C-alpha cells in the first residue's frame, strides 16, 4: 500500500472548499477522494465508497500529484457532433 498523501494545511483548505463548492459534482468527488487518501483511506476503500474502479481513484490521485488542483478540474468530453452546418450555427 502506498503511503497516504501528505498535504499542506493550505492544500487541505483548498481541497475542502473544492469538495463543498466546486461547480461540477465530479470535481467535488475527486477532491473528496484526495482528502480521504490524505486522511488514511486506502484506494480500495475510496473506490468502494465512490463506486468506481481502483484505477479511477488511482488516476485522480495521479492527476493531483502531477497537476495539483488543475488535475481535478472537469475536462472536455466527447459528444455528438452538431448537425447544423457552421453557417446556421452563427445565426
């Protein structure tokens, strides 16, 4: 088992605020997972709690380690391409 994250008091404050006030629920969940790991929960416990795979939680923590809060932000998602031609979209 990997050691729990060692967060600074400022990081804990930022993550706590994000876990309560982030605009997107997925971002709140990622912040809660990082805080949970800091508080000693294992990746398996976090995966069970959030009903996701172990690899998903591992990815969240890796994003936090690599990019900080920016790694927890909601990114672009694939979607259906628009059916309207670009000229009609401008109207």
